């Protein structure tokens, strides 16, 4: 079993090679630049299509969850929950670079602005901004990270912010229906429905985490997991897939295991 964090961080490299063609010892006459460019783009598109459709295990993520999100968002209770879920934009310092950018999800649990997210989302952060669904942006005043699990808290020190209720009294059970709200693939405030499929022991975590039968993508890190009473019961921190299977599931930290840290 492999556990993968889902922060929205990608890098692309593109290498060009230049081939000189000769015929009878002489260089061929160059074709017009526009024609060559169009031919190259057509060829590149063909190569990418063949590569994506034939390479084992390499597929583009399904966007079916967007349609589900639109449908679920019609529920007034879900609309209300979405107001407390935020996008985090983080600039961090690493050994390789200064100013590396990443984004993730968090959720507010206090009208004064106490944002819960993952520790790995804020790793080496030098600047953090929090954007609410209404478009208002707040700079982080301070933050702290747990030393024992993948949880962090950001403090905004403001007032009158929409917030979510947290259920620290009991854990969800296997089979319970849950809702996840986050910012996967840089798409804001996406709602996903699923169910708790199992509790798992993961290396590096002091307590078992729970798996969710729902699509999880980069950017979902820090997403709240809501129970049927519209209260937060978990914090998404990554995804898993069983060896030999392409199906992915989300994994979340039970909120009541970190209740003391959140206070």
C-alpha cells in the first residue's frame, strides 16, 4: 500500500532537439516557419495522445466528480458548509529554491479565523495566504504544526468569519456516509460524496486513519470530511491504492485524535 500526499505542486520540463536533414550531401530547403510549426504541433498532439492511451497505468484524471459536485451543491446545508472551506496559497523555502509555490485546502473552525490543514501543505512556509469562497483574502498571522501527525493550524486574528463545527466526541464508523469539500486540481470548492471504507494503520501516524471511498486529487490535502450532521470528523491528508489496483481512495485523520492540538 502506498500513501501519497495531495498537495497541488507540479513541475514540467520540455526538451527540444534539432535535426538537420541532408539530401545528396546538401541541406534540404527549409519549409516556411508557420508550416513547420503546425506540423510539429500536430505531431506532438499525436504522440501525446498515443502515449496517454497506451502507457500502462497512465491516464488523465476523471472529471466526473465536477458534475457530482454541482448536484450536491444544490443542497442548502452543503452550500453553507462550503463557506468555511478555504484555498491556501503557500510560498516556501527549500534547499533547491526560494519561492516555491504550492496550494492546498483548509477549513475554518472559529469566527476569528483558525484554519486547519495539513502539516505538509505548510512545510517550510515563508508566506501563507487564505482565500475564502467570497473572494476575501487574509494573510496568515502565525501558524503551528503538529510534531506527531500531519496537521497544522493557521491563525488569522480577525472576526466574523464563516466556520465549520467540529465533532470531537466520536469517530465515524466504517460504512458511514461522508462529504468532502476541497480544491482539487485548482478547482475551487468541489464537493464529493463517499463512505468510510476502513481504518488503517499508517507508518508515522500514532493513531489509525480512515480510508474514504471517494475521488481524491492533488489540491485536496487539508480538506474537511463532514459527517451526516454537517460536522467535521476528519482531515484529508493523502490517497492510497492497493498494489495491483488502479483505484484510489482518500485517507483522513480523525479529528478527535487531534482535538487537543486544535484548541
